[in-house]
C-alpha cells in the first residue's frame, strides 16, 4: 500500500511536468499558426522572442520563490499556489487581444511553471525510497514529454480551423492541468523530511509509515525515521539562513556548483531552440506549417517512448554515464545538422537544395530528441537529491533558476540568430555539449542507490552515522544524538542557574 501511495503521489505531482511540456509545445505551434500571425499583425523576430521568453522571465521569479516558499509553507501549499497562478495566467493567454496581454499571460503562467519545476522533483525525491527515487523524480520529464505530445497534436488538429479557435483553444487547454493540481494536492502526504525539519516528529513518522509501509517491517521504518531524524537534527545545529551561507562550506559550494551546472548544461544542449522554434526552423528547410506541426508531433510522440526507456534504465545504470552518452549524442547530431545546412542546403526554397540533405536534417532532429532524453530527465533528478535538507529548497531553487535564466537568454536571441546565420547557430551548442560531457566525466559524482541523508558521504561532510547502513550505525547514531541532547540540556540548565534573578 505504501509504495503505491508514493508512486501515485509522484504521478500526480508530475502534472506539473505536463504543464511545463504543454507550454513548450503549444507556443511552438501557436506562433506558426496562420490566424495567429494574421491576428497579431505578423509579429517580427523581436516580438516573437518576447512572446516566447516572457514565459521564461516569469519562471525565473517562480523558481526563486521556492527558496523561501517551500520552507515556510511546505511542499503541498507551494504546489497549490503554483496551480492557482498557472490557471490564471493560462486563461489570460487564451483571451489575449494584444501581444502585450499575451506576454503578460505567459509571464504569469511562467511564474507557476518555474515554481513547479523546482518544487515537484524535490517533493518527489523527499517522499521516495532510494531504490526508485530517480525514476519518481524523473517523472517530471516523462510527463513533460506527454505535455509536449498533447500540445503538438492539439495544435496540428486545430490548424484545420480557419478561425481564432486555431490558436485560442490550445492556449485555453492549459488551464486544465493547473486546476487539477490545485484541487488534488490536498489528498497527498506532506514531505516527511519537511515535517521533521519543522519539529513535527509524530506527523513525520506517520507520513513515513503511509509512504513506505508496504514491504517493510516496523524495525526498518524505525531505522529510516532515525536516520532522517538524526541527520536533520545534526544539520540544524550547523545550518545558516543567509544566502551567503550557501557558499560558506566547501561541500555546499560543490553541491551548488553541480546543481546549477547540470541545469545549465541542460539548457545549453540546444533543446529549447529545437522545441520553441520548430516551425521557423522547418520553414528554413522549405517545409510548410502543417507539415512542420506533424513532424514536431511525431517527435513528441517518440519522446514519450524515449523517456519511458530512460526512466527504466535510470536506477540500473545511474546518473552520470547516461549524461555523458546524452551530451555526446546531442553534440554530434547538432554538428551534422550544421554541416548539412552549410554545405548541402544552401537555398532551401529553390530547386538547388539537396533533397536528401533536407530529409537527413529532419531525421537528425528526431535523433537529437532521443539523445536528449537522459539530459532531460537527470537535470531535474540530480539537483533534487544532492542538497541537505537545510539548504535543499534554496539549492534546488538556485539550480532551477540557472535553467530558466539561460532559457530566457536563449529564447530571446534564438530567432535573431536563426534569421542571421541559420543552422550555423548549432555549432555553438555542439561546443557546449562537448564541454558538458567533459565535466560529467571529471566533476560529477554518482548518486545512485544512496538515500538523501547518505549524500553527505559522497560530498565529505557527514555529521552522523546513518542508521540504515546497519545495526552498528544505528546504535552509533543514537548514541551521538543522546550525547548531543544531554550536552544541550546541560547547557540550558547551566544557563538557567547563572541567569540573574529579578
């Protein structure tokens, strides 16, 4: 029962990923629809970049808000706030009468998705067991693929309409997942680690029993409770609440650099150039809008299969080897496209364009989607599991903030770069992916199989023995806790004795 509750919770929370993916897909089809272009007076490259990147600008604020929202209100209430904000912003987009109104709606919806993209993987990692934590946190990317799939095929179907329904309905559909999140979140368990951090120990113990009760006896659950309890108590004694404190310890600086780095490399893979500007990219190849939407829809369909396979292998292979494979694959596919464009597709709209090269470039986009799968999954999983609970919200917030800041930059400059240099723009992302692969090889430690509390053994800042590592560790952890508790009580008693009487 407990495992089913945990997995069911993760699946529900991944609606936040669906919302993220749907937006990525819906704006790709929307900005290419004929009635949209006609209604808004043929937006230029700068206006198109503003429509796309305004969402990312809002997401920056949303991701940053998690740093205090998740700690002060908890994981459940943070998700609820994200769902409400999303519904309002998406409704505003659907009713947009001007580009300014559309940009405002996308900015508000972006706040929600930025918040959800930071809180959902963290929430999932805190309720899951180590054996399937990566897969549960990675559901965000899996459902992101479903969202992209839904958006592309809805956009493709609506293309057959000749009215404003062609672009208003796909935008309006975004309201549904936001309302579902806001209404359903109250049926989930709060994170036991957040409850423990707030000294709500009985509630934390009950949450652990409900989430991990099946297949484990009471002794195991007690050891798990003790490991979480002892680690959090020890971390609270050395914790700092200032932002400067995030870099006060070498281990924390390293965790922050790795969390922000892996999110940065996710953006620098080039995925959002392909996702957001699919229609303009295929237009460079002389492909019409409807055919472009069909190709993008096929890519979205395949990405669901790719993500399912990625989640299957994640806990079997680990985090780092798949990331190396992914980065090198993305680099090579983008290099092939850049070379084909430069030397074989010099004029896509004339008979001089090489037809085989055109088809190869389309195929390379589909291959790129395959290679990106592990990057897409693990960039959300890795930051959510490497930070200690005292700085987990802030660390995950800053990591996700890096993703959205780079997304804003790339979203704004990409239409201008594509207009100026075409597919030679992809040479830059080829280099970025090679740099990512080198960093994964030499700088990123493997985290597979460790509980969240045991991450300190990887980063060299372990404070207490871990109860789940064996009976001896459990006894040692209990002894350390009792000694610290006795020392604290003695200090308080001494302070009472020396306090001057009125």
